[in-house]
C-alpha cells in the first residue's frame, strides 16, 4: 500500500481483501455459494468506487461516486446481517467485519458531507 493513498482508499482496499478472504471461507467451509457471491460483489465494489471517486473529473462526480460507494457499503451490511441471521457466520466474526463496514460508511458519509459543505461555501463566495 502506497503511503500517498488516502485513508479511505487504504481502508476500502483492506476491506475488499478481507471480503475476498471471507468469501473463500464461506465457499470452502460453509458451502454457501449464493449469499457469499453477493457480499463479494458489493464488498469489493466499495473500494473500486472510492478509487473512481479519487480520480473524478469534478466535485459533483466525486460526490456521486462516493455516494455509490456508500450504497455498496449498505448493501454489504445487508448481506453480512443476512449471513449472520442464517447462522453461516458466528456472532464474533459478524461483529468484527460488520464494525469495519460501519466504519467505512461513517468515513464515506463524512467525506461526502464535508465536500458538499465546501462546494456550497465556494458557490456562496462566488455570488
């Protein structure tokens, strides 16, 4: 991981790696193939959308792409809760990965809010 990467880029990448390992565990040990594929798709999509946001063409595009990343976090949370409720994962495993998921959502939402506020302040100054 390069030191020049942002915290959200680093955290979303590490989360994607964790999700891939989690997917492999579900496939090999729990023999769960449908829900695991869903959590793999949404969980790895978070970092991809963060990466796209960081190379966006405008502030509006940046906010939009981070909004998509936030939606993917919420979807990942849904699949994780479903896997927990159906006993494919134990409470300890669920809590650990779900807390990381919630942390990502807080960071992404905070970045979106701060960016919108800066965008609004910039707009007001130009009036």
